[in-house]
């Protein structure tokens, strides 16, 4: 039943996309200025010390937005390992302005933090920190639903188009808020620790909450287990540094701290999403950084990865909103995984089951989206050295305009 709901919901929004994405809205920065409303209290709850705390957000809107319609909402949560971080990071403000200038409303939100980094050493304290972050994320979504219903919708939010986004700890919050539900098989200790802070399900369990989220952005985040994806088919974008020293790219312990729990990083989640047919574009940053759109503790914008991350995000949002159909003029396209080998490779790239694409187009882009190769596909192996590919990660795409079919895959050139 849920799949049917999502299918009709998606079709409705594709049609709506033709109207709402005119003149480059949601893709290009069509507004030159933004309005930032600071320090809105969206919730009040006990922190890890037992004291009541106001939990704050800022809201960014496009200035002089003359549209009379409702607008999609992007909620973006900062990182900081659950003991530091702020909505006032330079990177948080930059994200708010980037997407408000594209016509979105953006909530740059904080959440309850731990009193000290010592919480990183204890599994129960870390799990409770994540649990509080999930509670705050759900309360933030509820705030916007309630303000739309009870307070004349002051930010003109389209509550059917809410994107949850986060980096590092913020990504943990949004991923678990959407994909963890009471039907998942949690370790008994985890259940006990979460119950000590009031639980994370409540009125916003899987059936009521997950369906209301239009898309998720996971930047260097993880889930406690890939199996949490089983009951929720909300699309999500993942961006992750391949040698991330803090949150594992595959399966591992955060910060490699032996007393913490194992988690499944973006690469594991991407494979599971493909298995479950969940739309999950995945972009790998080929370095040993962590949330490379900003520095970890000071929130300073770092180039070129800030621009790259924005590029990935805006295209994910556009796809979900149906804007890609307007901009490209291409009919809805079937996307499938491209089978290549070996991977990683030193030189020759081979293909499997691609006979239908012979005579059609092949493109290769680097991780910043720059096209580095475009040719007619012959079906024969391609020498990466001969076409000038250096060490790095690339996206290979075969497209058949006759059937509106695209096969795409990621390759690593050593």
C-alpha cells in the first residue's frame, strides 16, 4: 500500500514540477538576497544534564519572493560529534543562503548536545545523544506542521515537500529519524537506553513520520544497521569521503573508538538501497576528510567541496521535485546500475550486458560533475589512460534515447 501511495505521490509531484520549477527556480540562484529569522524556539526539552533547554533554529527565505504558492522546506542540521556545533557555523549560514536564493525555505537547526566529549567514549551516552537528536528532528518537523495548521503557515511551507539533511551527527539524526522505527530489531541494551530518555518513536513512528518526508540528504553519516532501510522507501542522497577517519565509509565504529557501537556507513547503505530499489544517488569524495564542505569543529566553508556538495544536493532536490524534466526537456528516464569490471582498475574498463547501448552515447564525469569524456559507445573496453583519466572516482553513464534508459555506475581509477 505504501509503495502505491508513493507512486501516485511521485507522479503528482512530477506534474506539479512543471509549474513550480519555471525560470530555474529550485535549481538556479534566482534571488539575490535572503531573509534570515534567527533563534526561533522550536522545542523545549531536558538536556543530558537534566536541565530544560530551549532548542533553536534559524529560518532562511528568499527576499522579495512574489510567488503566492507554498514552498519546499529544507531542514539542515550541523555536525560536531554531539558535543559541539552550532547553527551559526559559516557553513550553515552559507547553506541557508545557497538554497534560499534558489527559492526554498531553509531551517538551519541545532539540537541538544552533550556537556563534554567524554560521551564519545561510552556506548550508552552516545546512543542517548543520537536519540535526543532524533527526538529534536521529529519535533522540528512537527513544529512546521503545527505552524502550517495552527498559525497561518507564516513561512508558506509546503508540508508535503520537506527534505531532512545533515552532516555527520546531523546526518545520524535525520537518517535515524526517517529509517529507524519500532519494528526494527534493536539490541535490548539500546532499547533500554533509549527508553531512559523517553524513546524515539512516540507519536511519530514509521507509519506517521517516514511517509511525510520527501527526501533525505546524508553527508558523512551512518545508520546503526542497514536493515533499518527495510521498511522505509524515502529516497536519500549520500555524500561521503572515502577515507573518512571519523564516520566509517563502510561498516565500523565512529572515530575508531573501541567502546562505541558498530554502524553502517554510506557505502553499505548505498548497496542496501540498491537491493531495495530505493533511489539513492551516491557521491564519493576521494580524500581523507570529514564533511569536506566545512571543517569539523569550526564550520568554515572549504572549497571546492562546498560547491560540489551544493551541486549534488540541488540536483537531488530537483529530481525529487520533478524539475529535471523541465530543465532538460527529457522524458522520464529509467535508471539502472551499470555493470563494469574490474573496479578499482588501473587501465582497461570492461562492460557487461550493454549490447543495447552500442551506437548510443557514453559519458564519464568526475565527482564535481565535470564531464571528462563523451563519445559513441562501441561496446569495446575503454583504456582510461588513453582518454586521460587520472587517479580518482568517476561516474560512467550509458544512455539510450530510443528507450529513455540510462545505466550508470561508479568506477575508481588507481
